[in-house]
C-alpha cells in the first residue's frame, strides 16, 4: 500500500504507532470528517485517556501540545468543521505549565515556515550536501536492517524520504514545522514505500515505545535545548537491538576557519539552539551512553563546503569520498572532520 500516495493515515497506523503526546499513555480514537478509502483526510484524533484532541488536516496530523500550536490555524480548522463534532470546546490536552523551551520552539517554527519553499534550493540541492547525504545514507543503510520501521526525527522537507522509504516497511517522518512537512508530503507522493508524516516535537515523540527498528537524526540535535532528552525519546521508541543514527556539526580544531569562511560567504542559514551550533565527539558519545546506547562516533568531511560547492554534484561526491578515505587513516586528524557521525544500538533501558 502506498500510504504516501493514497492512505497517509489510516486507523491501523494510528493504533499501531501513535500515542498521545500530552498524557503519554493514551491511545487515539479517530473522529473522521472526511476519508479517502481507509485514509483519514480531515478529522481529529482524541486521546482515550486524557481526552485531548489533535487536528488532522489534509491528511497530516498535528501532534503538538497546545502551547506550540498555531491558534489561527487551529481556530480556522475548528470553524470549518464546527458542525461535524461536538467536542470543540473540550480542552486540547491536560493543563501543563509553559515549558522554558516553548519560546525557542515557536521561534524555530516561525523560522522554518519562511524557509520551507527555499530550503532544498539553498541547502539540500547544493553539491556539498548532495555529496554528504549520499555518504550518510550509505551508513544508514548499512546500519539499520531492511524491512523494519524507521523514524526520522526532524525530517524537514523529506530530503532522505525516497531512498529510506524504499527499504523500510514504514517510515515515520517527524518534524516540528507543518510547512516543511507539507513539502515532504508532496515529494513522497511519488515514493514507492509507506510513509507516515507527523507534525511533532523531537522532545515529545507521539510514538509508541518499542515500535521502531531505527531512529535517525540528521543535523537536528544542535537545534534543541535538551538534546539528551531527544536522544532518550529516540531510544524509548526503539525495539531491543534497534539502532539510533545521526550527524551533527563537529567541534573540531578547524571549526574557527569554517566560521570565518561562513562570515565571508554564508552557505546556509541555520536556527540552532543559541548556545550550541556544534557538538564534540566526546559530548555526543556521553549523551548516547547515558541512555543505554553503545555508540560508535567518527567524523567526515575534511575540506570546506565552499570548495565542494564549486564542483558538480558528482565531482563533489568523488572528492569527498577520496578525502574522507585519506584523512580517516591519519591519527588525530581523522577526528577533526567538519561533521561528526554516530550510530549505536540500544542495549539497555535508559
């Protein structure tokens, strides 16, 4: 079944994979307003425990807590379907004090709302990221078994979707930005695989414990105020023996040179957590071991992105693989790549 094409959200998927992000225990009841076959086009998901409700609009569920929701969008949706349900006045979840990080998350939601239509052109389609993405996805395919359930956390515009969905039974594609996720959904329309898109918070995944065979972060942890908690969330949803994988900017000895180049000619614009745009290998390894993961951590990319972007995508790929192979054999230098990559297996409960 091509969920990305015809049934992006059906009742079986809701029961098998999703939990309420508010009470963290309840399963969802589906209140459909419009279906396409088995797939839910418009409706709400109602928690059977806390009775909080979540919007599903144009096939996309928004599984954010109320402080992170767009009140105008939520209000317009409720007005559109006012006569179809009598639960609109019900609280959208149990009361909770505002999180200290809500302001940061809302700032990122606004930032990526403006980036959604240009993100691929500015970043993903560049020769540098095209080359690295191929290397990174090769690692993911070697690490995570074929035919399982993979959760990509912070999936953005779905730049990995077509390749990952083809090797998974189900790909759960999760991002905080609804605009970025809708771009990903449009791409997935031609993907030969089962893709379930969710608008959700990396620190509060609405995914059942133990359902995933793999969890993937690609440049996401530096955006978060509490990356350790997001890693713990990823490990929570893994089945025993499941793997967590990812990449981040490395705090290498050469990072000041990169920062200088970026100040002269900026290759991309980010919205990372203010105090952390980079992550050291040792800190990343400590985050992983702290939640029961046996990690492998290494670095890639030993030349500036600006140089790769002078080449074609094919030329950048050849140069990156060659320089990675040479630098990876040199003591000390092999730990100074611009990107730190990690993988690890869940071997105990956090």
